[in-house]
């Protein structure tokens, strides 16, 4: 009997052991199967993809669209673009500026520009850059080789959140474009190296506003970075910068370009053209110039003066001292005499900044406006850059940079060079003389903005 009890106990123990082994094998198999699902979401995973939701679940009914080239929606801190499908692959010029700065450059200065396109890929909308360094006509076979050698960078991939009416548009959240460290939307490498700017703090970065217009979207944001050599207060090891980004639809039909001639000085845009029948690639260089087209073409070709469809228009920065505004206007508008020789009257105009009742959405950083920006700086200088369409050389806008202490430079020059003028014998100069000197500098810088180098 004792032997039977021992056998029974051993049998029962073996049964329990086999059950435990079976359980271990089952759990191991389950874990192994789970391990096959990649954590990054790639491969043959059954991981659930973010779903495209009904519109009402993303945009509450009380949130109204800011209508324009893209409808823009703001839901608390989140910004959404409703991108029409007919805007896929349309070329936009992205212009980024510093609007407010802790002594890193000056508010209003441009820090970068690029041509970008929106494109759908699966359930995402891609923002990509487009280059015109190498070109060939789309109808030529070699255009495929040019495209393959100039692959467009993917700057962002934004999941589609919802579809618009009749699926004619898609809704994407763009908050991360303006609140994380995306290269095209942040300060350039030179400034980051100078102040040893490193990581971006997303919880101290946010979007001030996003506005849409018929041909452009304007976004202003605040970015906060760690900075070991912070320019304003080194002890904070922090730098906060307000930036402004204009995304402007480029003309559907580029302006007819004008070839550059080395004998006539002009700023230029260049591309290497592989589609010419010259048995070699040729560099095509176009001058940069404003698009001036006569309102009355017949009168223009009869040699009569005619106004342009769209005059070259500058606005005076609201920060400009009142007494110097008429002189800036005078200096730039003296160029009308030169344009009359080319058949245009009133080709150039300078306007005072509109007040809030005239244009409540006027913003000097908006790429639709060319502005004479006034900088509170002891630098003795001024400069006249411009932004041009890389496809044709058409100047799209320009901001003249005007440093406060350019008046000190003019004082030194006139004091030493104009002794025949009694007004130069005593400093500070009277406002009437300083005004004339300001007008001279303004005329000079405007010459740069219409394409002329020194």
C-alpha cells in the first residue's frame, strides 16, 4: 500500500510539472509573437493606425474658418490647415523672419526662404522643398534624370485628420511645424552656433496666431531654446525668439525672364539647364527685376506714359520717427523719373503704414508688403535686399533695412566732404539737411531692391 501511495504521489507531481511546462511554452510563444510587432510602426504590423475622423470630432462647430488659400482653424493651442486637393504640388515661397528678438539681429530681418510644395502620400500630407538649381523642360526625357538627381527633401509628414466637404480637401494639424525644431522654421545655423543654441523647449514654445489670405498664410510663433551663450541675459541660458513665416503662392505663370548680360550690372538667379541642344549643360542666368506691366498696352507701345497694373509699393515701418518719413518717401519716389524714361508713370510709391481702422491685419513681416524697416541699432548702415522667384527672377517683395545710426555715418561723411556748405560746419545738422541725406541713402538702397548692385 505504501508503494502505491508513493507511485500515486510521483504521478501527480509529474502531471503538475507537465502542466507548468505547457504554460511556460504558451507564454513564451505569445511573447515571441508580440515581439514580431515592431515598435516603430513599420513592417507587417497589425498595430492600429491613427484613424481619419469625422470633421466634427476634430473641429468643433463653434470654431470658424479663417478663409484664404488654405482655410485655417485654431482649436485652443492647435492649428489646422484645410488644404484643397487642387493645391497639391502648387509652388509656394516660404519666407521666414525674426519678428521680435533678444538682441539676435533685429526684428523684421529675413533669416531664410525656400520654395515648398504640399503632397499627399498614403494617409499623410508631406511638406517638401523644391530646388531650381538644375532644370530641364518637363517635356524632355532628360527631365527624369534631373528630377532623380534633385530629390525633394521631406520637411514634415502630417497625418490627415479629416476630410472636407465631398473630400475635396484634407485637414492636417500643423502645430508641430511651428512649435518644434523644424529646420526651415527656426533660426539659421550661424546664429545657433554663435549663441550655442541647442535643444528647443516645446512647453515654452507656442503659436501666437495663424491667418489666411487669398494667396498666402501668415504665422507668428514664439520659440524657446536652451542657449549656453544667451545674448540678453547669459544667466538664464535661455533664448526666446518670435518668428514670422509667410507661405506665399507663387504665380501660376512665371514672369517672362530676362537673360543676364555681364556688361550690365544686375543681381541674378541662376540654374543649370540640361535641356538645351548645346551638347553641354548651360548655366542660365536671369536678372532679378520687378514685374511692371502697363495698364494700357496700346498706349505704352505708342510711346505714351502709362501707369503699371501693379506699381512698386513700399510701406514705411510704423516704428519710423515721424519727422524722417517724408524724406524716406522723397528719396525712393525720385526713381519715378527713371521709370518715366522706360514708359511708366507713378511706377514707384511709398505709403504711410495703415492704422488699425484702415487695415487691422497689416503686419510689416507679411510677405505681401515691402517695408522700409527701422531698426533700433547703433550700426551705421542701411541695406536693400529683395526676395525673387527662382524660376524667373521676378522680385516679389523687399524690405529695406534702416539702422538708426546711419544718420551718424552721414554726419561724418558730409562734415568732411561738404565744407562749401555752411550747414555742415556745425553738428548736429539741422533736420532739413539730415532729411536730404536720409533721402539720398533711401534712393541708394531702393536701387538695390530693384536689382542693381553697386
